[in-house]
């Protein structure tokens, strides 16, 4: 019995080391640029609806300030995500503001979303267990990662997250515990060292 426990412990330690190595190698592939700009196409399959809902727009990621998610079609709107709050706007009008200080779940969800779009795998590792692999697609280095919530509170919202990418995330699939599925494809992603003055104002 004792020998089996020792063998199991060594096996789990080996699996953990492989998982940590995978995260490290994926992180090495990701761009360390402080700013990312790109376009997105989002498809949502909601339980009870036969036809998926599609939207598209632009995203802006500043790895210190947060994420701006600007939907252009079918309805314009802006979502600003940071570790401290989530703000939804329609033009200059604020429709919703959720603060991490007042809503503890916002801190978790905001941190997960921010880390997800910023490619902060170290933070994601705190909230999720993971499996995945490195691969080559079209002659380029790539990777894929599957995330499962560690905490029961998060598991009540998210069942699983699947990520694919190379130097940046290229696709995110989020499976909610409710049965809803959201697929986001990123296109024409570019990197930069700083924001423009107009972009800085959008985060304020």
C-alpha cells in the first residue's frame, strides 16, 4: 500500500512538472508587447435558442490598464475590463459598473477575463487546472490549452475554456455551466509599445 502511495505521489509530481513546463513554453511563445490591437468575431450559442448570435468589433489590450472590447455589429457598445472593475458603456453613457471592492465575484471574473485576453497564463493557472499541447500549424509554432476551474464558485459559471494561439491568442471557446457556448476568433492582431492619447482617454 505504501509503495503504491509513493508511486502515485511521484506520478502526480511528474504530471505537475509537465504541466508547468507546458505553461512556461506557451508563455515563451506569447508576445511580451504591452499593447495588443485586433478585431474579433464572436459567436454565442445560447441554451433554448436555435440560431447562434453573432457580433464583431475591435479589441484593445493594455497589459497594465485593462481590455477594451468594442462591439460594432450588430449593436455598438463598449466593455472595459480590468482587475478592479467591469464597465459597460453605450457611447459616453455608462450602463453598468461592477466594482471588485463591492462584488467579490467581479474580482475573480475580471481577473480571469483580463488575464485571458492579456495572455497572462500565470494568473490563469491560479484559477484553472489545465491540459494542452504544443503543435505546428501552417509551418508556424502553435499551442492549445484546455482550462477547468479549480474553485467551485467559478465552476458554477464556467465549465471549461479552450484556447488556441501562437504569439497571441487566436481562438477562445468558453463553455458555461448553463450550457451556453461562446466562441471568439481574433483577427489582424498587431502589437505596440504604447497607447495613443485617444486610447489612454478611453481607459479613464
